[in-house]
C-alpha cells in the first residue's frame, strides 16, 4: 500500500495529551455516570478515567474522587440520587475509601464494614436505586 493511502490516515499524528481539567469537570463526569445509570451498570475508576482520556493512576483517581463530591452535590440540587456510588474498584465492585468516609453510607443508614458481603449488598441496593431512577428518564 502506498504511503499516504486511506488505510494509513491518522497514523503517526502527534499524540494529543488529555486535558487535565477533565478531572475536575463535574458536569462531564455527571453525564458519563448518568449514561451508565441509564444502562444499569457501575463504572470502574479505570473506566471513568479512560472516558476522560487518562490511564489509571492513583493521583488522577484521587482528583476525580474529589470531583465526585461535586457531582453528588449537583445531583442533590436537582433532586436526583447520588451518582458517585456507581464508581467502583474493579477488584471487588465496591466504592473506594473516600466514598465511605464521605458520610454518604451513614446518611443512608449503613454503619457496617467497607468491604465484604454486607458492604456489597448495601452498594448493590444503592446502585439499584440509581438504576431504577434513571431507567424511568
């Protein structure tokens, strides 16, 4: 195939770095999580970072976690359920420590462990509430 052929279009173009401001873009993250809620599925931290144009790193994960609090604040203002409960670790399908210490679980009446069967049941219930809400919209 000759150089410059249709098949080679785009190859060799400069790599465009992800825009770091995406990590703090609450409306964009909210839209990603709302779409997942409508599909009835949780989103891993890696998947969320990937949607924003990043590979998973702990500093980026922490940055996006700070934004999840703002996402939930915006949801509350609009009378919608929190979306941060949809963001989970790939390893066990549970939110990370930041979600638990943020107080949401306590506000929802859960005062158990952050890992294990009880935590998994609680999170599944909370996620199902979010899925049910968005399935109707």
